[in-house]
C-alpha cells in the first residue's frame, strides 16, 4: 500500500471514530446545534435599543383648549404612553416609585405663552436609565413640535408662531452620566458570574475525580452537602459585594443613596440565589465542561441580555418579557438600581427580596433532591 492510500485510510478511519464519538456526546451536540439557536434568538429578540412604550406622566396645571391640543400629539405617538396626573406631587411620587419614565409639566400660563408665539414646558426624565431618558426626551419634543407645526400650517401663521421650548431636567442621575446606570448593573452581572460559575463546578469536579463516591458510605444528608459547599463561597461572595460597593463609590463615583443595610441584604440574597443555581447545575452535570456551559446559558447570558442591564425589557416581545420576569437577575437589577440612584424604597425592597427568598427555597429543595438521587 502506498503512502498516499495509507494516509487516506487512516484519515477516513479517524474521521469515522470522531464522528461516532461526537454523536455519542450529547453535551457537544447540544453546544454545536442548540447553542447557536439560543444565541441568535437571544440577540435577535432580546437585544433592542428602541423605545416603544415610554411612560410619560402629564401634569396640566391649567387645562385649556391650547394645552389639550398640544398634548394630543403625545397620544398619537406609538412610542409614548400618556398617564395624566392631577397634581405635580402625584406625578413626583409616581416617578419615585418608577411607575413613569418622565414627567411633562405644563405651566399654568401655557395658553398665554403659546398665543404670544413661544411657550415653555418642563420635561423631567427618570435618570435611572439614561438610554430611555435621552430617547424619550427626543420623542416628547418631536411630538409637541409636530402638533405646533400642524397648527401653524392650518392658521397660515408665521413659522415662529407657537414654538414650544423644552426645559429639561434629570432626576436620580442629574449629570446624565451613563456610568451611574451601568455600574449597578455590572454588580448584578459580577454576582451572577461569580456565584454560578464558582459552585457550578463543585459536584461535577468531584464526580470526574471519583471522590463523590466516597460520600455513598457516609450518613451525610443532601441538605448538609448543599450547606457545607455553600459556606466558603458565601464568604467569597460577600467580599466581592464589598469590593463592588467600594469600587462603585470611590472609583466610579456612583452615589449610593439607600442605606448600606438595604443594599447589602438584597445583594446577599441574590448571591445565595446565584450560588444555589450553580450548585443545582453542578448536581445535574456529568462533567465540568458541561457544567460551565450550562452555567453560561442559564445564568450569565440571560442576566446580561434579559434583565434590563442594557435596555428596557418592556420593548421586547411579550414572550421574552415573561421569560425576563422569571429570571431572578431581573428582580435584583430593578432593586439595586433603585437603591443606588433613588434611595430606600422599602415597599420595592420587600417585594423583590421576597421573590429572591422564594428562589432560594425552591433552588435549595431542587438541589437537595438532585443530590439525593445521586447518592442512592
């Protein structure tokens, strides 16, 4: 047999062997075929910087036909959802509760200003999200000026008649600094990555090394295994939380307007969720490689794409919104941004921390049951 024919014989044999091995490896098949589908769906449906449902609270201090006429332009915009408030104090409370994204304040003398050719309205943006604030600012100003231009054309008035000037204000992020918006979100991603990946390899590593079998002859209970494996990583996670808070305050100069008690307690609960999620993934994985891939798909990527870190999840399709609300990262993301920039909101704290506690209980039970099945 010539060298060339021997080469092709070996190559074909090796190719068949690798093909059979790949077909037997379900994790590799999943990564090769399912991962690209998941990624394209996440990026295709989950990544959107468009604003389609900006909530604007309108306060008309002295309703007149002129002000109603101008405000009609907001109702005709698909990007804006108008919510009327009888007083500025009620709109301010709604902004504090994150129920609206902006306040449009119409002055009491708007009709007189508009008749004289130039009127000024005040737009107060919710600075918790600078991307939403900047987009919504443009939509509101465009809608108002479009109505005034239409009215000017109808009355054949000069181009300077009925000009509406916008007096812009930014709450919770006075400087409009995007770092104030991104850093609290980065804390969520860091805790997700550290928590899920640290514990995600624990049981899988022992299973690969064969040390997990040594537990079969011991009276250790599954819950004891869960708690013992979590303990050292809780310490590491708490150190990470402190480091993140110090970096946010001293390096990036992001204000922490809530009490440290509320911020640290909420962060601790989310750290527990991340650690338990990683431990659960490790319990059902057969190898460290499989555990790392599952941790990436089940924790870090959803937290980055669907938790509201970069963009408003209300702009996404309904199915994706439902998935987003199921993620624990979404609830912690909402809470930590409010605590950093808005201050203590104990009603929101109780709601979101209660949800995180439910996740802790559910994940603990699932993880214990998974280990119990493995220990039989």
